[in-house]
């Protein structure tokens, strides 16, 4: 369950506080859409819907299709009498690898791909799919592409099989579904056709991901050793970002890196 939904329980400790009216605003038509997209492979969506209904029955007013910072500001909500705000917007954006061709048609970032998958579960994916990334979200994307009918699905990541961030169970299930996992490769270039659609991904060998001295993520590549995979679809699952928009305008929130 999303943090925002779970936090409602903190705002409504038993017995319910008299006169206290918590409210949750959610962008998008589907409440809990990221939770549903992340767990669509593992958990029936009606279970999530049932959990949301429990929250409604606790007296929580839920407003969908509202973007705080655009449709309404925190200052306006304060003026309406709201005193406490819990921000649990998640990471709605994604990262591109920053290589030539990563803007090709037929490419998508993982969050958008999973969101669209939830919106239309009957869609079909023809041809070959390459998912770039080695975490659980990459696994979800690969499984989704396979279940949408992609004829060949490959996951390609920098890490070795032993150091992949995806859980062991997720990796095992991915292999059981016939999805290929290529370890130790990073994207070098995406090839396009005359119409700008992706046709293949060129990868370069990744020699290491962590600097042994600093213990920080610092991949090193062998630019001369390459691998090319044909692709009709490419999904980037290499990290997520937060799109704050104008959410925090007029507040005293400050950002810092520790």
C-alpha cells in the first residue's frame, strides 16, 4: 500500500478524533495507481481497492484528479482550515541513460510504462522488448512486456547476478517466465530507423559498478567490448526521480543533501 494511504491510519487513531477531517488528494484517475502498477503481478487489484474502501469508511474524503501546487496550493488548503500535511507523492519521474538515441520512438521510462499498463491491461506489444535495469521495477516491466505478448524480452543491467538489486525471488520468477537476463552491460547507444523508431540497443561491457575505495556507485566500462540487441520497445528502469512541480511553493521546506 502506498505511504500516503498507510499514513491515513496515523491521522485516524482509534477512537477517531472528533471534528478531524483528513483528506487525501491523488493525481490520476486511479487511486493508489503506483501501488497497483508495482504489485499488479503479485496482488489482485481488487484487494487494494478493498483496502482503499476501508479507508473511505473511516471517514476519509479522497479527491482524485487533483494536483496540489497546480489545482490547489498548500497555502489555500491552510486557509480552508487544514493544519497537517503528509507529502507522499512518490517518484513519478524516471531517468534516461543519457546516451545517443535514448529519445527514440518506442522507448519509455518504467513509471510511465507501468502506469499505462494499468490503464489498459488488454494492450498488445509486438516484437522484441529490451528492459534496461536490474531492480524489482525492471523485473515488473519485463514481466508486463512478456504478458502483453512481446515475442522476446530481455533484461540488461550493469550488475552481476550476485549483486543485482532485484530480489532473488523476483529474479527466479523472471527466468522461469523465459525472460533473458544479461548481466554486466550498460547502454552505449540506441539505433533508430528513418522514422526515428528504435531498432536496436548497443551495450558496452561493465567492468564494475562500485568504486572499491569510496564504496560509491561509479561504473567503469570497456568501450571496446559491445553487444547489440534488436529492439522494437525499450524500457528504462534505471532509477526514479521526484517531480515536485509547484507543490512546495509558499512553504518553508528546504532541500539539502547529507
